[in-house]
């Protein structure tokens, strides 16, 4: 699953997706693409609840993240509740991995620092984390948290400081707090919103234009 989408050739007689969109929609696509980031990503390990899956995706898309990584749960397929996502998942690149070890290897090869949300010895407060380099934040199963496999393969752990009697958060709420913190940190300290290269922006611009065509199934048979 993921973005990118099919290629569209004007030479075959079909209009380019952008040619079918009104100016306000084109402007909105430009705004979204300009704010998109891959410097922050989320890894969801073996979630069970479809509402939680959907809520995290919706937060990630709303805050400008372009990709989310999913570790398969053999007992619960990754099937975000459509009533919660409201279609937001189509705008994201979803990368599904068989296990966390392989996922972490891929992320590190791309320059990410991989951190797990866990109350563990030596864990760093979310408020003390820096997001001046690509960071992947790992969130575990609703009942058990992250697995030993995750803890053995991350670069560190972090926890969310809580000031009430409650000392735990629902996974979707925790992810929302962490993603918002990461984006706000980058805005405050780096003054940046989007960080995609121009080729990446061009690809997303084309893909988002395609997804914005309401009759795309009829216009583009290969879509």
C-alpha cells in the first residue's frame, strides 16, 4: 500500500488529472504538498483495534506526515475503520512489514532514528526529545505495548509525561500527542513545514491530483 500512483500520459488522449481540477482544489493540493514531511514517521506494531488504527492514520495525515509503517499482527489484519478514517488513508504511503526487525533495518538505512514509546529504564521524556533528524516513533499493541523484539532493536525509548491521576493513554491519543509534539518542535526550532525534495513533491502533486478526480475510475482505466 502506498502513494505514488499510476503515470498519466497526455499522448493517449486522456486529460492529465490536474486539467480536470478547479483552481481552488489545485491550490489546496499545493498547500498540502508543501507541508508534507517524511522526517517524522510512525510505526504501529501489531495493533488490534480498527478504530485505533484509523485514528492514528487520521492524525498522521492531518499533521502532514506522508508515511506510516505497520507491523503485521497475525491475529488481527490491519483494517482501519472507514468511518473514522473518512478516506484520509488514501493520501498516505502505508508500508506493511512482516516483522519489526526488518522494518527497523529499512528505516535506519534511510537515516531514521528509531524510538519506541515505552516506560522503560533510561527512557527519555517526550518533552526532551529533539526532532532535528528523521525520527520514527514506534507505538505498540493496545494491551501489551511494544514487544521485546522492538525494545531489542530500537535506538532508544521515550515516555509521555502525565500530570494527572491517569498514567496511561489510549494508543491513538498517545500517537496524536507525540506526532503533534514532533511537528511543533520542528516548526519552532527549524522553521520548516514540508521537507520533500522537488521530485517527491512533483510525484505527490500528480498522485493527489489523480485522487481528487471524482470519476478517475472511468477516466483512467489503469487506476
